[in-house]
């Protein structure tokens, strides 16, 4: 008997359900957990089909550099989660940014970007893209006037993170989107810190969303991956040709791990955010701490905006230790980090294990002192990515270094 049961529409599901059910493809074997397709190439029925697949006139898999069922399932699930038409997966978050820029920009084009960006993203814009004639102007991301004044006749792309890494600066996505549309500029927003579990940039008009899937989409620090979400025609016409030819490919194994990681995304993000708020509130009361950066705190300069755009404050907490000067600040910050017995000293984030790092000498260490100062990265700054451990244990771990 044939199964004529109507198919469900993932768009009708809540985010938690989408993260578990959307994008699944079951083979003829009827597996419940999705299969992993570890193959470099695909077989065709005949020469005509091979020609049609390569020419793109027939849908189907061709070569795992740009088509693979495991990767496609991850792409389809993430596109549904972000309420976007289409998604392209890449080998890392930086590969996603690079591929997007190569697809949308030409020599002589101009980028306007927030000063508050991940260090490697700044390096990409300043040291790599600049070699190919693509200029970048960095602005105060919270000032729409600064964005507008930086626009030139050749400006083609806005790039921002919200919340930013590591100071959790919040940008007004609706205002930025409206400005981009007014001037015909591509608007790209990195949604790595919140993920679609906490924030959907498309709700505020964002055109293209970037992810480092390595972080919260995986959630357990296992594999690298990246993703680009946006309009189908734009991604297929402009960005897919770069992915197909240059090959910043997400492996089938990594795609499968990320796909399964998404199943717990919603519950992880809510739990980690709740713990982060408790840690941030506790840090504000510590005598050795001069400032705490967390969007969920009322003391955060963009708290009200964050609460309009996000479900919660997220899982990243940064803070500065009190010190008389920058040399003393670094010594004290390192002491807090080195005194930790529980937290992992690593620059990665988004793990179930809480991580602690010193941005000034790690994630933003390759920036010039001037660039770090412009981005607000001081030597007394410590970034925490709160995991799923007991909050009391995390407080005790931080207290070792802050109380001495």
C-alpha cells in the first residue's frame, strides 16, 4: 500500500522541532538516524545524465566538492531554522566569510564593517582582501550615522556581528538593513553567538547570514564548519560558483556531526544563556572586576535593543579586571585564567565545556595595538563562553583567581 500521507511543512514548526526534524532524508533502508554519505563522487545512469548533472540542467549529486546528501541535509535544516530560502555550507566560518566576499565583490569594491569583529575577520579584510583591491572602512557599529558617512560610490557590502566578539556589542539590525537597502548594498550579519535559537536576523531584514558552525551549531567542540544563508537566487548565482570552483568544502562527516548537533541547539542555548546571566550578575558584584559585558545585564549599553532582537542574552560573558595600567591588567587577567582548574583555556567557544581566554593575546593578538584599541580590546579583558557545568562550580573556579 502506498503512503499518501501529506508531508509536513517545517515552516509551521517551532524552532526546537525544526532543529530536530527539518532537512531529514531517509533512504530506501528506512533508517531513523540520518545516514552519512562518505563518498567523493556519484554514479550516473548514462552519459546523458552525467552531462545534464554537470551542466546543471538536471538536479542531483555530481561531486562531493559541492554536492553531497549529508551536506545538503545540514544546509536544508539550517535554512529552515534561519527562515531563509537557501544555505551553502563551507569548511569553516572563515571559509564562509571568504567565499561570500569572493562571490559578491570585485577588485575596486568597498566594504563597511563594524570595528567590533572577530580578529581573523579583521585580518581577512585588512591583509587578504586588500591585496586584491577590496578596501574596508571600519566604523562604530552602534552608530548608524557612522555607517552612512562611510558609504562610498563603490561600497558593495556591510559586514557586522551582533553580538560581537568578544565585547557583545549589539547592532540595530533593522536600521542597518534599511540603510543597506536604501543604498543597494549587500548586508551580511554574523549570527554565530546567538544562532537561530535565540535570534533570527531575517526578522529584521538581514539579507545574508554567516555562521561559524564550529561553535554553537555543533555545540560540543568536535568539528569545523561554516554556513551562508540567504536568498536562493543570490547564493546560487553569485556564491555557489566560488564554492564549486575554489572548493572550501564541508566534509560529509563534519556535516553529519553538525546536523546531529542541531538537534540539541535550542535546549543548549537556553540553558547556557541562563547560566551566563547568573555568572555575569555574580561577576558584577566582585571587587576585582571593573566591568562586565553581557547583553542580558541592564548595565549593558545596548540591553534594551538586545532584548528586542534576542530571546536571551546568549552564552558569552566578557569582563575586565581592575588594574592601574595595561601591563598590570594583563598580569591579573592571566592570573585569573591560570588559576582556573575547571574551565578550558582555549579560544574556541560554543562548547558544552566552559572556555576561558585572553582575547588581547589570542583571538585578537594578531591585530596591531591601534586596531585592538579601536575595537576596545584591553589587556585586562577575559572572555568566557559558558557551558553546561553547574554554575556554582564555575563561580568557584573564577573566584580562585579573582579573590587572591
